[in-house]
């Protein structure tokens, strides 16, 4: 009989006043007993509605049924049939708006904790299985991947399993993309990301680091090196700033720089090679997951006061509910219906405050959200020594400027069809944030997966 408890099995986690002072993982994961109990809540629906919300088509009811029977390694193998990064997805995917929002159990209670179960299964397999991935027999064809983020890693893994000789070119000194430099350690431990990368290496994927496509070599030069198809998954790492007077003062960061220094360069450690200013009063402008990550990092870096400055109401916040909940628990103060007007600084050009204005919501704009309108005479100043801009990113223009025939849109994103990742340039495929602009890890993975299948088809047709 199914477990008809209307509530999810709670996830153990660090206490808020403890975790906001360290970079260890906030949520501690299910025990085996908790996982079985939660898995037994699944009704194993015949039409599998949960799968309709999964961009990589994980066989959700099938792996959960195996968990319910205590067959954890078999469950891990079932997930791995379609997902290259289950330990990552179980931690950072917005399950509440994807697989879990379609769960039948969510109609009269809480959905089955699909993400928590995926995380448990992936962690269990990592800790209890010594089995290594085996490189398949080569099919004699070479492909290149530009960018070692979630889209590129997924595409590389799928192509390697098909027998392709895969080379991933990464601009940074570490593979992983946003998984390494963007998402904090307390949400996604980097040892887990590295383990997933090591699995790809076992499959025969070669990683070439410190290689900037467009500078080290162009796309056309990679074709000249014998690569028959190229996938561009270079992400969207170019930050957008606030656009107010004074934002070039000392103590103003883009969220990209702030998080990269902390996550990739380990700036939170004493005597770090790449240090960062330990601010006491911080405002993060923005309301997405990146804003929450930056604010929660600032707390852990010793800030006494941390504000989220967001020009709409809480209802419009785009961040994950879990991140918002954790940020509030950790002492982050939310300033809703608040827009920045000017960054204030002293005679040494160091940040002293952020002049803001209260807003009210008017009619919906092009995004479908109600447009914020300034309230006259409502200006006020937040006393600060650091401002972090977390209002979005766009693709770096280098690839589009060095690749003739590659069509991009007005936002600088590569134009590619959703179903196959096909671009305007023959043999070039693209997906993830380089195409969509900043989005989620799982959507990037889905794009990488679809592109891998299309690249395989392209090469087979070309060689008939």
C-alpha cells in the first residue's frame, strides 16, 4: 500500500544560526529509511505526469519504485539512463516548478519529494559503488564542445556514450561552468561536481582548460582540426549592471564576480589567493536565484546586515521558494517594492550607501508581471559598504564576433531551434544559456541532450 501521508518526509538541515556562518551544505540529505518512506508516497501513475515536467526525461516513477524496494543502486542506474548529472539536479533543479508541480500527490497535499530522492540515490551510488564508467568503442568521429557547464557536460556525456571522440574546450582553469563558479558550496559541494566530471573522463571525454574559443582558436579553426560537429554551450557570463549613478564606486560588484571569487577562488578561506572585501552592510539588487546566492554568501562572509533590494513584490520573486525560505531564516532582510536610484560614496570613492525609492505595482508589462511605478517623495538611503548587482547576464560576445555565419539575436544570444539546437552555421549546434540567456541548470542539460542526438544524426547523414 502507498504511504498516504499528505506531507513530504522533512529534509534534515543545519540550523539557520549555524549554517549562515559556514559554507557547508545546508541540507543534509535523507537517510535510507527516509528515502524508502518518501518513495512509498508515489502512486506510480500509469500516465507518468511528473515526467512531462522533466527536461531530460528522467524515468521518475521507475526510479522511485526501485527506491521504495530499497534497490538504491538500481535506482541510480535508472536515472543515469537519461541524466548525466543526477547529484547536481537533485540539489539545484527547481523541482517545484517542473516534475513535482505535475505530481498527483500535490493536488491534495505535498508532491512526492522527487528532487530529494534523486539526490539520495545519486549520493548513495557515489558512496557505495566502486563501478566506473567504461569508455565505449570509438566510432571514429570527432566532435568538439565549447564550454564545460551543464549544457556542454550533458552533450559531451551523451556523445561519448555513442562512441564519439569528444573534446571539451573550457575558458576557465576548472571544468563545471556555473556549477563551479556560480552556485555556492553550501548548495552544491564542488566535490560532487568534480565526481560527475571524472565520470565523463572515464567515458573518454577530454577536457582542454584555459582555452578561450574565439581567441585561442575560432570555431572555423576547430573545424580545420578535424572536428565534424561543434556544440556551443558557452553560457551567459557577461554581467548586467544596475545603470544608476555611482555604480563604479569601490565596493560595487557584479554577482558574477562576487560569486566566482567565493566559489571558484575560495575567497572565504583565510589567506585566499584571490581575496574579497568582507563587507559589513550589503545590498543585493535583484530577486532571482543568483541574488539569493549572493546574499547568503555575504552573510557567511561576515556581513552583519544583508538586504535584498527588489522592485516588485514578494509574489513576483523569480527565485526558488526554497532559496527564499533559507535566506529569510539566515537573516537576509527583503526590501520589496524598492528600486535603487544611486550608489553613494565618500571622498575615497568607497561605497557608503544606496539611495532607493519605494515603488507600487501598476499594469502588467511585456513579461506579464505588474510594472513597478515610482512613489513620489518616497526616497530613502540604506547605509551600506557594499552593493552587488544581480539583475541578469548575457552571452559573452566573443564567439559571435569571431564566427562568420552564426546568427544571433538582439540580446546577443545564438539563434538555435529548441528541438535540435541547430544554428545558422553548418555543423554548429548550440544550447543552454548561450541560446536562452540565463536560465536553469536542468534546462541547459535538456538542450545539451537534444543537441547530442541531433549532432549524431547530422554526422551519420553527412557520412552516408
